């Protein structure tokens, strides 16, 4: 089911990932018409690289 328009779709697109401290997380889906209204999911490797660059510049 689309998170934006609540329409049932046979071609869901993942628009968000919800992580939880206890128990499994879940994905949030949108239909192809609504998916462009959501920002792209970040790539985990890009997030990791950003963290490393920030730490390299730390002056402790």
C-alpha cells in the first residue's frame, strides 16, 4: 500500500527504511506515481564515508 495515497499497488517502491532498537524494522512503500515525491534513500556506504571524512578533520 502506498504511504502517500493509500492505494494498493502491484509495483511498490521502497521510499524509507524504519530501524528499531528492539525487534525488526520495516520498509515504507509508495506507488510509482507517488515515489518521486520522496527524497532518494541514502546509500549506506556514502553515509559511512561522510562519517570518516568528518572524523579525519576532528581536532582532539
